[in-house]
């Protein structure tokens, strides 16, 4: 939370350093902000005021800070609510690892809620 606040403060002060300042802040949020919502698929309009983890609460806090800075200091911002992120440090419990293991072993992949 403090780190993201520092990013927002740097954006705010960028207007003092060079003409125009930060044009648009794009930052990483998380699908975790949807919390215990039961509706599938999620929508950007869904309520996100019921975090189910500390991680989700910190991401929601970052979104609220970005919104406040956008309104108070006119800093346009967009939070990207990533779902499954793929990469070398990916979590082994995520779908792509499980799917790959099942494909390699010739096992069936279970599909939930019509895929």
C-alpha cells in the first residue's frame, strides 16, 4: 500500500517537474478484488467491497487511492484486474500448469461451469 502511494505521489509531483506530467497511470490490480462475488462472469460494475483475503484488501485499497488521486489531482488512471498471470515465477496451482500436466499424462481436463 505504501509503495503504491509513493507511485501516486510521484505522479502528482511529475507535473511540477515537466510540462504535462504523467499522462495516464496504468497499474496492476487483481481479480482478487471481486472477493466473494458469486456472479459469473465478473463485470467491472460488480461490487468489490467484500475482500476475502488481505491481498485482495490491499489491491482494493490501491484502486481506491488511484481513484482519489484521479479525482483530486486530475491524474487519469486505469487498474488492470489480472486473473491468471503466466510466467516463469507462476504459481504451480494455476490452471495452465495443471492442464499441461494432464495433457502430458494423457488425462482428461475437467471443465467447470461450461468452460
